[in-house]
C-alpha cells in the first residue's frame, strides 16, 4: 500500500531520536523548565527575530488552536475564519466547546482576504442588533491553508493591517509551516510572521517531530497568564524536554526548511504526474497537499493500492481526493504511483 493519506504517519527524524536516547536516563526539571526547553526557546526567538517573544510548547494542533483562541478572546467574542479553515471543519467543535463561535468568511482556494474581513466588520457595526450578536475578536488563518495554498507576504500584510485597524488579533496556524517555508512559491519568512501576527505556531507533529507545536506569542501582553491557562486545559507536558529537544533539533542547521523542501518537491512530481495522465486538479497547490478530481470509479480503483482521502463530493458526483507527502515519504512511492497511473 502506497501511503499518501496524511503527513504525520511516521515517527520523527532520526536526529531527534538520537538526542532523546542520549539523555534518556538524565534527570531534569519538568514542565518545560529544563535546559533543553530553554535552549529551544532561544533558538525559536532567534529564528523569528523577536528576542522578546514568549515561546510555549504544546502537544498537538487542535489543542493549540483551541487554547490560544480561548486565551485571546473574551466570553462574548468569536473568531473569523475561512469556511474551509481547520477550526471550522476538522477539530470537532473544539473552539465552540470552550464557548467561542467560529464566524465564517468566504474563501477562494482556502484563503480569505483583508477586504472580506473589512466587509464583515462593517456589517457587524451597521447591525442595529449587534449587542445580540457575537463580536469578532480575532482572525484565524493557516499557512499553508487546508488546500495547500499559500498566503503571499502582501496578502498577510494586508490582513495584518486590517486586523490592527479593527482591533482584531491575528493568529496564524502553522501546523504545516515547514511545507510553506519549503515551497519555491513562498515569500513569507518566520520573521515576517513574527512581524505581522500577534500569535503563530511552528508545527512539529506534521513536520518531522514525534509530536509538538511551538507557539510564538509576539506580544506577550495578550496572553499574560499563558502557562496557567495551558495547565488548566491539560496542555503542559510533564516531561517537557521531549518538546524542547525536538524543536531545538528541527530548527538547527536549516533542517526544518529542508524537510519541507523535500516533501514539496515530491508532491509537485506527483501533482504533475496526475495532470500528465489526464486528471483534473481542484486547484494547483504549491506545497505538500494536492487535490485531484476523479470519478468514484477511478477513486475506488486507486484505493486498491494507495491510501488517500476523499475531501469533497462535487454536484456532478465526482470527488476531490487529497494526496499528501511528508518529510518521510519515500521517493520510490512517488515513482511507483506514477508508474501505476
């Protein structure tokens, strides 16, 4: 079976396992107070170019999104997101479970625009019954998007500007950030994210770590008791050095971007192979997720020897199928699926 269902099927890069093994019997303080977490925080701050940033390590993406959003919003506020955003459809209502409504915006290829945010805010202000309506308090975007597409620096600058005009926090989900940074079409750096977003995170679970996400709070005042909030929600890992070692390793010697580049290169080869064999793309993705339109019969035939996901069913009965490469995808798997196509 050729596996292209997701990018967190494998364990982690060997360098992380080697370092964990080296310190396995070492006793160290818990809850992220160890020397490895301290060093990892310094590495992250240097990478993002913000020596004042607060860096906190979480275990997984849904946990990260729900707790950060809960921490930023007041009880009567909601979060603006693309209707295809991860917090809308693939987190089992985690944001709503903490009492905050996800306010959906129209999207194109997974992206929202500064203008759509401004229109929503103008409509909210113009509503004479707005005291009965959830107030927007922040904007959520992901880089890359759920469709593998990328926000350009100009697009993020425009979104950041309107957020500041409207007094909205900007939060960037970076679960697959390595694959954005590794795309030849990307022009957004970690330093750009630190400049434009109030909070963002550097994904580890899908990008070469066993688990973990590194949250970067560029304005520490917006989450003043962040550790306590994490503790309340069960998000503090007792053996925190597991996360510190992971992120120090990922973000050293250019590994993080290199892992992303490899996965993206393989995805682009796979995407080109589908096109060459007559398949339609739902959209052209510049990262590690590709979306192919096919009949259900074609999908079922491919499923006999390849694992992938059905993303949506179109009105004409055809389906959009998602194929994902990762930092660990064997080159031979891409060659084999190309041959079989």
